[in-house]
């Protein structure tokens, strides 16, 4: 296309799904006209005719039968794992024990769980298949029995009456914190487990995508009660030799432990070092460590988890820990705090997880309305020292859904007469806006 040193612009069009199948039935002229019609609809009739064009039909290529893998809704990594499973001389694969000799191995972008539809995915799958072949040629006097992952659909087919619940935590389906629900098989034994519930068991190992000891961990934990919730299936044990506590994965995290930060060797609260980071814990764990007779009450407003003024709920009581300190705080009291930068942690596996909770508690002031401590919502007017609790702000008819930046009644009234331009100028050029890192909390 074009002469040397003068290359015309090239437009590439990709068609996928059912439209790709329909496009292969059209002539080249019809395809070009269809593309031009779309371009003219978008950019006007000035679109010129192409100087040249090239049409590919990968679906009709007898060696390709398509350009790359199409992943329809409902596809999971287990479907791709099924496609990569080697087979023996009889054509069997998924339900075979690891001791079977495999004869045919599969590679290609359609067999990789991390990079499907990609060229580098095809290359990496070739490395995996080559490693599988090499492993099958190694003669070992002692065979290592591993746990194989089978598709969940196959587990359903073979166990039609079984509930799709995790053998450890007994929760159903895929979950944000516990992860994907996987089906494991070893011999005739089959179990379901969440990804995190299985991989945090002390005896479970994962090497090159191969799991071992999941079934063993399940057998061990089926009669072990959790030290927090009391239900059986607790496989996460304290790494201290003198401790006999066991927890579910979720319950272990409810005590403030984070496996991604502290590691797989879990220690209960009696045998771990003090964690100085702000961590969300469960209310049940807070109660377990609270003194007898301690009431459930917010560390800021002092109220329990009840409906308040204006029928606006304060939100559920959330529990947090930092070092040896443990507190309960209402969601509403945290969400609108301005005396310290508090924000919901979007990357957390926990629902309604907030950072710098103890910074807000330590920075709390006396409420301008009820004269009690724990007020964390300051007036947005520069220079104003008024500070209130969330419930007191609601009692003063402030609607946080309409405006998160609270204003006390005197400055609400003084702001009523300002024009939109005046308000805009104030927001842009006030001293408060000039040094946001110094005066303005990060969550405003």
C-alpha cells in the first residue's frame, strides 16, 4: 500500500461473536460496504472509498476454524482446565488417578487459564504441556499422590444431590473473600472447597498448579470445631506448638490476621506479635475479647445499632483492631468523618472496611450540639470550629445524601443568599482549597 516513504492510514476492523459467523457468509464487496456505511454514520459522508482492502475468514480456514477462543457468559477457568487435561490411550482423562500414564497432551491459547485468546498464552501453554510430558517420562520409585481439580459441572453430574457448599467453611458458591468454589478429587473421594479455605490449610501445598493434601486436610478438619464460631471444619491451626486453637479461613481473618501480609503460618491472638495496622475484625471476635457485661456501643457516638432521627440508620456496628485496641464504630459515623482522613478501602476483601479508624477516634472533638465527646464531622465553612456527631448532624436536618460537606446552621443560613457564581468562587479560591493537603481531609 502506497509508495516508499508515503504510507496511507490503515483501518483494521475486528468482528466477533455471532456477527463474525454472519460476516463470513458475505462477499468482500458486501463487507466493505457495511464497514463504510458504519463509518459514514459516525463521521459523515466525506469518508472516501478504500484504496485497497483485505478480508480474512479464519472461521473457514480448515486448520484454524476460528481466530481465537471466544469466552461466552458463564465461562470459568474450570472450562479451560478441562481443555488442557491430558488423556491416556483409552481417551479418558478427568477422572483418572495421577498414577495413570497419559499419552496425549494439549497446548494452545484455549488451554491457558490466565491468558486465553492471547499469543503469549499459547506460548506459555506450550511450556506447560512440555513440562507435563517430561514429568510423565520420569520413572520414580515412590509415586506422589496429588489432588486433581475437576470441573464443577462434572461434580454436579456425579453428585446430583450434593449441596454446593465448602467442606471447610460450609458457605455456598463463589465468595469475594473465600474465592472460587473448586471441586477436588483423589481416588474415589471428591470434595468442594473455596480457593482460600484450601490453600491456607497448613498441610496443603501447590506446586506448578498441582495441589496436594486438600482431601487429607478436609478429613482432618471434619470434626474440628472453630475457636471463634464453634462450627466444625476448622483447618487453619495456630502455628504455636503449645496452642490447640483452630479456625476457618474467614474466622482467622476475623481476628485481624491477613494471610497475604503475615504469611500462611497463622498465629492466634495469644501467640502473635501486635499488629499496629488498622484491621477490620468481626463483632463476634470483639465480643469474645470484651469484658463481661460490656455493651455494644459506637466508640464515637456512644449509641448502639438502632434506628435514629429521621429514620436514617446509623449503619451496622463495625469492629476494628489496632495493636491491643479494639473498637466498635457505626458505618455512618465513619463514612462522613472530616477531622481525620478516613476512606473505605476499595481493594479490601471485607465489606465496609475503612482505614485510619483509630486516627478518627483520636482526633474526635466535643460535639457542638450535645456537648459529648466523639464528634468527627466538622463544618465545611473555613474557620468554623463547630463539630458534631453523625446523628446530631441528622438531628439538625442535614442530608448527607444531598451534600457530604456538612455545614452548621449559622453558616447554612449565611450561605443561602449567595449566588451559584459566589459559591463556585468560594469553593475554588478559599484558603481551604489553597492547601488541601494541610487543611482538607482526604475523604472530602
